[in-house]
C-alpha cells in the first residue's frame, strides 16, 4: 500500500520537528520534502524509509508522483 510521507509520519506519531531532528535537517527542509518528495537526495530518502519502516517505493513511487519521470540512483554502465 502507498501512503504520503505525512500519513506515514503521523502513523508513527512523529512530528515534522522530530523527523527533521532525526534526519539532521531543518524543519523547513523536511516540510518541503513532505510536500515534494522528489526534492530529497537519495541518502535522505533512505533515512526516511528506515525511520518510517517502509519500502522506498511505498512513499516515493506512489500514485502521487507517478506522472514524474524519475529514476533513483541509476547509473549507466558502459
């Protein structure tokens, strides 16, 4: 099942302030990530998924952002 970051954070009973503190980023930075998850770098995405105990795809490849052309962490192997 796919959820927004805010839904998952609330299910874990964490505030925006607590998530920002755990991630080592500002309140404003985390709030922006919740509003636009694709703005986060891959390291932050991994940390968020671990904190919320979900798969990355549950939050970052949800129907909310399905229309974006996104490839996370892929490199060309020539």
